[in-house]
C-alpha cells in the first residue's frame, strides 16, 4: 500500500471537515477500501476513520413507518436484528448471503452500498484499458472476459456489474439514504438516485458530492415487506458474488398482486429496480405465466457481450423462481 | 503513530505507519507468527483473529485503528495447559493437512460457535465458508466444529468471545 495520512474523526463535523479540507476518503470497515489500495486501484492521500461515529450513526430503529439503519451498523448486526428478521426478511436474506462472516462483521452498511465492481480489468492495474479506473482509456471487458459482467444499464464505455446484494433490497423497497454534507446540512434522497449509470462517465459512480457522508438508510414500511425474499445464484454455494440474483417483495390480495417490488443483482451496472417487471405483475394473479411475463419485461433491455450471453436467461429464471417462492411464503399477519 | 495493542490480554506498545495492517503488526512487529498471511486480499480467511470476540480479517484492519482486545491463536491456551476445546477437536478430527489455514480456521470456528451458527453440518459449512483450505480438509473441519461446540458451551474458554 502507498503511504497515506490517517485522521481520526470523533464528531460528524470533524469527519466532513477532514474529508473536504484534506480531500480525505472515509474509512469504515475498510473491506473495499484497503483491498483496492493494496491493488493500487485507488491511492487516497488521506483516510478519515469514522468508526468512532458509531454512537451517532450505528443504530437500528424500527417503528410503524419503517426501519432506519445507521450507516455504521455492521452487516452482521443488521442480519441478526429481530425487526429485520421478522418484518424485512429480504434484507436479512441479502446480508447473510453476502461475503463471509468475517467480512460481514467488519463491513458497514454505508460502505457496503458503495462497494466497487469486481470487474477484473478494473481491479488489475496492469490492464491499461478501463474507463472506470482511467477515464478515456477504453474498456477491455467489451470483447474481453465478461462472463460475470452486467447486461442491464451498461454503455459502450463500461459493462462493469455492481456486485453487492443489500443495495438491491434497498432500491427495490424504495428506501431513502440520509446524507450529511460538509456544511453540516442533512438531506435525504431516494436510494435509487444514489448510484449513476455508467453512460460516458463510468468513473462517476454516485451522486454524492465531495465530503458528503452517508448517515442512514430509511426503509419505508409497506404491506409487501414481510412477503419478501432474496434469491442468489452463484458459481459457489457460499461466499461468492451473484451471477444473478432477485429481490422480490409482494403484496397479494386473494392471490392477485396488489403491489410488487422487484430488484435485480449481479446483472446490472448499479443496484437495479425492475420497474417494468413490477408493472407487468400488478393486478394479475401470480402464477408461473405471470412470473415469466414479468421476467421477460425485466430483461427486455439486456445487452450482452459474448461471455455473458447466458445472463438474461439465468436472470429471468432466477426472478421467476423468486416470485413463485415469495408467493408461496407463509407470512405472519 | 504510537499505538497500544492489547493482544491476548497483554498490552503491546509500538510505533507504526498508518498503512501497517494488523496482520503485519502481529507477525513482523510483535513476533506473533501464529496468524497467517494467505492471500492478503480478504479472500482466504487465514489471517482471521478476534477483536472483542468478533472474528475479523487482520489483513483488512489498519493497526492504528484498533481499539478492542485482540485474540490470536497464541492466546487460546495457557503455556503447558490444556488446549482450547476447538484446538483439541481439530487434532482429534484430523482437521488439517499442511496446517497453514488452521489458526484462522480455529479462531473463525470459535466465533462461529459463539454466534450460534454451529447447529448442524450445513450451518457450519455456510458460516465457515470464509476460511479456505487448500488441502480440502473441509469434512474434518466441519466435524471438529461440531465436536467442540457443546464442549465450549460447558467450559468458559480463555477468549473474550464470551462477551459477544
């Protein structure tokens, strides 16, 4: 790792001050940051350790309106939380199937949603071409080894896939993200607006402004949260990234879909909400034909590049299975 | 930076650059070489240690940021005393070949039991998946964890994992 300065922030104001005045990068669990620093993919001059802010940003609070997850809650803590297990099973599902127990003990929720792509050409600096790492250099993955890469939301400049799980649940459930800026002001934005599509600027992955700190995630309550699950398909049974995954949350009334919330993982450039699939299901009885119709809609815009030609079909089957399993869930009243 | 690391109940004073990870501090600065460097990229689990009883990857922790109590493989059993039930189970179940991943396996397994994830072979496989074994001693590792789990419930081990 290249040398860097380390600042310890003991208040939110100190954290955002360090981040803006020293162009510092926030350090929470470090599982993404130190990984990419060891690989020389990123070379921050200053790290700002925000772990001491857990008193402010480390709580989980549930009420009738929804659940708020502090950005410094660790993945393993959220996975164990009784309100999440009971009322938001999809969040627990997405968490326990991610990474390993050690990484889930370390990784913060705020850092987790900012996880960087696992595209080999991004992570290996010996490849000169990567528009995300070196803007304007090209994309070695288009025409290269792209088996694990994205088919939705991609551009001619980047086909990197967003690798996380938890964020797909947040986007599907219509969560908001709480942000604190350097001047101390706070704002909440739809989680769906946090990440940017690659377009012709794949190096810009989020709409965060410099120094802005993620403080919390607010997941609204809804009649669909208890009938929710996450299905993840991967090369290994455990401890692997998704080749395809699906978030499904359903509100059924007499077998008819009153509302559906659908997210997709492993197949898209960003955490992905499948609005077309939700619309295709609403008002219909949830049977296999309806699930397949919705899955077709979800992947109608897929663009493949050879190695990942299998992904739309795998993604559709994953979503169909998730929809039918969610419909069959036994749900507490 | 001048820091104090509490390792296996003893304070260690050292001066480190910010970029020194806990794994390197343990091995190269303090001489506790029981913790192993496998991939150094958070993928293999060989460097697993406990901080305040929680299993973490010491290759991804900056030494200067550690505030909790660290437990390494050297801290599990007193010199000349009986082994920790998990260590004994690994021996009795022949849960290793080369042994390089074993310190990380054992610390991860102790945490796995304390987290309540040692209820079945299937659960152990899932919650031990972060520790790779190139010799593929996995069936015996699973048996070792299942053997030690009830013994750990009966005996308070010398780790701080009980506080989890």
